[in-house]
C-alpha cells in the first residue's frame, strides 16, 4: 500500500476560510481522500477536511519559515 504523507486529520475548532481552487486540484483532493480511506467512498474525507492538515504539514516542513520565525 502506498504511504501517504497525510495521516491524522484530527480536528480542532475551525476558522472559516473561503478559497477557490482549480477543478483539477479538487478532483485530486477527492481522489486523495478516497485513497486515504482505503478506496472506500463512505467516510472518505473531502477536500475541505484535507486542506487544513495538508497546509499545516507544508508549513511545519518549511525549514526557511521555521528559521525566519525563530529570528534566525
């Protein structure tokens, strides 16, 4: 089985954010949610569930951002 980069999508209190994404990206996110759920549609996380943890992982992995944020 393919190891996906996104594992835990536990929720916190959400802040509403409205964005527009290309249709191709939406389809990719739907497919990603299906794969994350073992190919099953029932209970698969949708794009709105995936984007926050994906962005958080991206920001957390950005070394330049962390370094700059720490004042270095």
